[in-house]
């Protein structure tokens, strides 16, 4: 990469015409590489590697994959030596990472501590850390071993099975004291991790366990536990446990929390600080559930608990209640850094305007040129055109040719073409880690030219460049999106906006919740939608195929739009959080859509809806169309969904 920077500074131009001569060879190598990787993954006998395959720029990834495959069989000292030689020869390169991890796991499982310990000094994986501690124990390296092992044992998180031997040694040495057991259980309780706390409390001596068991009951069954404490004020309870349980009750059943709060507040053993925390929990619970008592509850809060979370949610509660005087007052009282956010600048103008204030137009004008959700809302209020501040970045073909010739980016390109995207990202990141922003901008152009849109967008962000809107809003998968739009009558820009937000155009995207593909559908939902629309029932892996994923996602979005009377904001919220959540958020009266969106209690879902609306505007602009106004996309939210046909 230094070579490239020097070339740019000296204005050297290098011709890349020779790359075209190798195109056929590269294509042949890619096909052979993919076939060889598939044979390796499925343990199929392999022919001798051809010259073209050995010359392919990511041939080393095939060698590493074969070594990982062999580790899953009967590992030998010869294999260990081969892997060690490979890792040394490729030290610091991304190709080593998965292989190194799997090899260290294998060495630990085989007890080859003389190999494992000197090669694992920098591990961060919890299982390997415990393997290292076990290896030190096995080799009698006891210096500070008890201290380090106790630090791992004390963490309020579930540890992997590899920790069992070293934890057993700690107990055998008498290093796990009753006080430490109690401290660990308390840490899990304080983290609201009830299931882990239950495991930890089981190890606490009986004489120390009752307060911890009471705290656990407050987390697991807050309604019953809080009711007992309210009915019998003499029952002792730790303050942190009471606040934790009452917070859970307030979030799940604010009406119940409201009914028991007076009895709790009457307890003689509560400090002023604990009373304030209980009031805070109830006010926030009321606000999340959009209860009528939220505004009065916030008004009664002591100043000590007016943290940013309270300051934001009391303003939202006032907006939901239609109390614009109070909303304006509370926004004015926000700390300057919070009040300066576009969100609260917009709502300040909105509250002032609702109260007839003449300065609202000027306040809207201050943010109406912003390329974001609140800027568009403000522009709608003063009937101003949207300003996306589009500034395309320079497109330097010569510099991109230099970048494309860098070994790390050659590998990244080949990996991307072979659908090994995670490895491609690792190579890309390593190659560009120390690059200045102008070079990263040209790298983004290069990724976009390759069709690697997620990496182009991410690289622009790393260069702190947000104004090249056309590059940040590409339109891939044109045919399948057009067909899905025609079939479902969901506008193509809306489908693109969901894809961009859900997967950033990565067809192989996979979430922790097993949502898959471009539109991040869970297999069960995809199967149900397919049956209703008489599509072929998808397999789990077929959701990574755009030809399968896009029609199913568009069909599901169509169902949600039907369910909610074409209210886009409700449909998007349901796509993200599920219809059951949206059912809890429905108003009892018609309410302005911007107020409804602002009061979505899930931060992720609120941002999700807002970002997709931003994307819809941008996708229209990059195809030279007049963007839809948010005021037209967001009519008032009605109290009840007219149709209930879509599956949750």
C-alpha cells in the first residue's frame, strides 16, 4: 500500500491493460478453485491440482481448507508440522486465522501443550483462553495461574466447557471462597441475567443464598415477588434487587406497577435514592407502553434521576399525549449536546409550531437541508424540496488500477468472486487498514465496479465520505427486484430500501436469529409465505439465492401492507419487530405518524423504520425521479389494523 501512495504522490500512471490478457486464465482458475473447495468441504477424493489452480491468487485458501479438513480426522505430527510451516510462511495474513484457531483447538484437545502454549499467547477466544490455563496447569506453570483463572471464573457470563478442568482445580485448591461465589452470583443478577444467576446461586453456600434467591425471584417472577413485598412491608429486601424487579414489572405490566408503587413507597426501609429509582422505572415503563399516566409520572421525578434516557422519553410521552407545551418545555431543558441532535431540533420546532409559535418555520429551515429522516420531515413542514447534498467522489481509474494490482486486493477480489465474502472482507480490511481517506474512496469505487456494493458503502463510511449518494445507493439485482415488484405491487424502491437496511446487498447475510439472505427472512416465515403465495417451499440455504429471497420478502411486505391498510411505517415496524409487537404499539386514537414512529419503544425498530424511509427517498433520487414526500408516505396511524391475515 505504501507503493501506491508513493505512486500517487509522484503522479505516476500505470497501465493495467495486461489484466485483460489474463481474464480467461483467471476465469478458468476460479471455476477450478470453486470445484476444488467443494470437494474439500464434502470430503470427495481430489485429482492432482492443475497449473492454473496453483497459480490462482487464493490457492493458499484451498491449502488451508484441506488442512482444516484433515484436522477433523486423525491429526498427526506430520500434519502439525505442515500447518506450523504454513502459518509461519503466511504469518500476519488473513488466510491463517481460521486455520490457526482450528489447529489450536485440536492441539488442546490432544493435550499437545508443548506445541499449544508457545503459539497461544495472544488468544482472545474464551475457549482457547481456558485451554491455555489448563495447559499451564498440566505443565506445572503455576505462576499467577490461580489469579488469572479466578478472573475468568468470576466473569458474569457463561463460560465454555473447556473451562471445566481449570475451574475444578480452583475449587480443589480452595481458591473459590463463599464470598467469591456470592460476588459472582451478584454480578450475574446485576446484569439481569436470570438464567446464569440461577446456575451461580446453586453454588453459593445455603447461609448466603436467601437474598440472592429473592433477587432471582424478582427477576423471574416480578409480579408475584413485588406483590409479596408490597403486602408485607416488613419483609427485608436488598435495594438493588427491589429496583431490578420493579423495573421488570414496570416494563412488562405498568398498570400493575402503578397499583403497587404506593405500598412500596410507604416502606420505612427505603432511602430517597431507591424511591426515586422506583419512580423513574414506573415513568419509563408508562412511556414505553404509551400509558396516560406517563406525563404525570415524569413530572413527579426528582432531579437526581433525570438522565438522558428520562429526558428523551418524557419528551416522547408528552408528544404522544398531545401535550406540546410540556414537550417544548422538556426539550428546552435537555443538555445542549442532546438538544442539538436533529431529532430534538425537529421536535422542538414541531412543538413550538403546534402551539402557534411563529419561529417554527425558521427552526425547520435550519435542518431542512439535512439528508436524513428529520431533515425530510422538516422540509415537508415548510414545503421545501429535499436536498440530498449529492457530491460524487472523483473516479480515478489509474489509481484504481494500482489498487487492483495490490496482492491483498487481488485476493479479496478473487474471494468475493468465489462467494467467500467473510474472507474477502478480511483481506480487504488488512490491505487498506493504514490507507488515507482519498485512497479508500478510490477503493470504494473499485469495489463498486466489482459489484461488491456492501464493501463500497462500508469503505466510503470508513473514509468519512457520506455525500457520494449514487455509490451509496446502487441498484443491483435489477431483474429479480423488477419481477418481484410486478408480482407483489410493492414498489421496487421499497424493496431495495429493505434490502439495503437488512443485508446491505449481501446475499449471504445471516443473522444471530437465523434470518437469511438479502431480505433477512427466517426460514419458518419464508415457508409460510411461500405456501400462501404458492411459491416453491424454500430450503434454508435457498434463502441465500436472490431469485428465492427477493420474491418471498416482497410478498411478505405486501402481506403486511395489506394487514395495516397500506400504512408503510407500521408494515416496516412489523417486518423488523413482528406483528405481535406492533399490536402492542397501536394507538387508541388516530395519531400523527411521526409521533407514532418516535414512540416505538425498541431503539432498533425505530431507527429501522426511519432509515428505510431515508433509503426510499435516496433510491428515487439516484434514478432521477422525484422522491416521494414523507408526508405522503406517512398518513396518520389509525387505531386498528383493518386486516389480520399475515402470519406473525
